């Protein structure tokens, strides 16, 4: 058995029986990273020494190497957020999710590449380098958690954490053929996650299968007094929802998500999966989500407005990058932010500042907030009729590097199917469900009502056993 292929639950089994040791497992991954990561470039930082901290501990993730997106603070490990402005930032504390992982004996194996400040859909906005899709090195892994998704797909870790503001876990999971969960807003602590858009950001697991996703989610979720938007609900063992039947469950198919801009093959593969599910006694119904067409505009106004405010703190004073050469305080601010931030981040700060400005607030931010309420209401209506909604995760499979880089609007459109559920705070999961004619993974998205991740696991687990999808062995000729 090749150790890098193991899921969390498989690795845990071998570790518990003493058939492998944590350092053996860790060593196998480090060796694989050394060989394969130069091609994929999933990691910004590789944590070779982390294993030394855990060997005595016992826990639910004892000895399991986990990769972490580089916008989640890790004590004493550089956390760059994919940005020059935080290039040398070493957090003095752990994010709550990291404390939880460590308490269960996990080993942080590295920090993964991402679009700068999580703004992007291809990981090409990283200030350092682009990550490549393990299924085709000429293509992007999606974004912004592209490094986290690619590291799982290429077996450079057992599982990873990403963050999702408008699709950043689900879309790269879809492009890389792995499972990715965006939890209900408030269910996983945001303490220690570098803020992008605080009313949308959530941390979630990216894993090789649904069982691992449920397992990891059980560990990282739950109320945290350190996050004021954390919901007062304790975690539970979500693996108990695996293997439950789906008979008589009602699945909604929103026509808006199969309309314009969605690739024909993607539609076909997703609808075939839904057909397989109906063979299990699931009732498939059409639902309407009429405000979907406004979701992208709404999201980009709200997310950018929040970002413009959250990113004010990077001024070169307390921490992060500061230019060496300046005339006075104003000049220092201007130069630090001019050199420290990349193009897309600056674009968002400008858009966000504009939409919040006196005279424009009502026309943009306020109106977007109202449409956000309508989008939520669409989902409330739909969930009166159905238990879960199934859609494609992204309109296309992985696109080529450089293909959308010069055209921000086209890039933004790759989030069209993930942002509505983000705006509504709903939990949603990507599940690989087949391949297109380029042999690239197609992902479907299951969306559930607030706090009903259990349904995502139940339905996802059944679907996973039905769909024609095998995780790729990515030897990449090495
Ligand atoms: N691609 C979207 C954006 O650029 C979503 C990013 C995210 O979820 N972090 O904002």
C-alpha cells in the first residue's frame, strides 16, 4: 500500500494498529512532496520539523499530515496569505481550527498556495507563483484554495483546510476532483483566519472522500467564544450520517444553474449523477432560484466593500511589509500598499471603497444587501419543497493557465454557481461525479439548509458510491 494514497480513516486505522508510525507516514509525504511538488507547486511553506511536536500525543488525527491554506494563522509558521505584504509574517498564535487539529494530534505538513488574500478563482493571483492542476499541468487548480485542493488531489497530504468566501473551497475541489465543504456560516470558527469578507468567510475541509470530510468537519466545527459570529452549537460526530439511506429524500434541481454559460458536458455529467440518485428512491423536483442572475454583482459589491475595510490594517505600521524608502508617514502608507498589494487586491479595495462612499452607498452596498436578502429568500422557498439542492459546482472544468487572467469579469463568472449559497450562508459541498472529454474532473454541488451538513454527508456518501469517478493516481512520470 502506498502511504500517500491513504485517506484519513485508512491512515488512522494503520496508525492505531501500529502497522505504520507517524514519522514513517510523514516521511513518505515529505519524500513525495520533494519529487512531485516542483511540478504542482501546491506549497508556499513546507513544515519539515512539525512532526517533532506531536509524536507523544494521541488523538483523532494522531500522526495525520494535514496541509493548511496560507491565510490560516499557524503559530511560528509563516502565514503569507499569498501576498507580499505578509510575506514574512509569522503569527504569534494559532487559529482556532489549528488548535483543534493539534489537540487531536494532527501534523501540519505545510502551508498551501492561494490567490492573494483569497481573491481569485485560479490561484494565479498568488504573489509568489501559480499552482498547477494535477490532472493537467497546463491548467489551473481553481482558486482561491488552489494549493489546498491540488495538494489533496496529488497526494501531497492526507487532507487539507481551505477557506471559502464565494466558492474558494468548492470550485478548486471541483477542478481537482476532490471533496470540499463550505460549512454553514458561523459553524467553524474564523478566529485566526485572515479576514477577506467577514460576513462570508468560512474555513472548511478538502479531502479525498466524503467520509474524511465528515470526520475532519466534526473536529474543526463548533462554537468558539473567540469569534463573535460563531454560532452557539457544539460539534458532533458527523460520520454517523454516512451510510444512512436516501429513500424518499427530495432533491431540487434549479433550472437557473443549468442555464447560460454552463458547459454542456458539465450539465450532462451532473444530470447523470442525479439520475443515478433517483434510482435510489430519491424524488427529483424542479425548483426556482430566480435571483441567481444577480448573485455575482451582489457578491462582488459586498465582498469588495468588506475587503476594503478589512485590508485597511495593512499599512506598514504594526506588522507586515513596509517599504524602506519614504519621505513621511503618508508616503510610507502609499508606497507600502502600492508595492505590498497585487493588482486584483487593489482592484477590490478600489471597488469596495467606491461602493461604500457617501453618495454611492445607497446605489451599491445598500442595494446589494437587499438583493442578498432576496437570494436568501429564494433558498428558503426552495427548501420548503426539497431537502437538498444539486447543481454543478462550476460552469466549466479546469481552464488553462493564463486563459482568464487578463479579463476579471470572465474570471468572476467562474463563481456564478457558488456565490449564491455563500450569500445565503448555506452549507454546500463539492463532490467529483465524473470526467469530461478532456479527462478533467466534473464536480457537483450539494446545497443544504442552514446547519444541515448532515444531509450533505448522507447524500454525498451515497452519490460517491454511484458515480463513475476514480481518484487519479498522479505519478506525473516521476
Ligand atoms: N473567486 C471568488 C473571489 O475572487 C471567491 C473567493 C473566495 O471564496 N475566497 O472573490
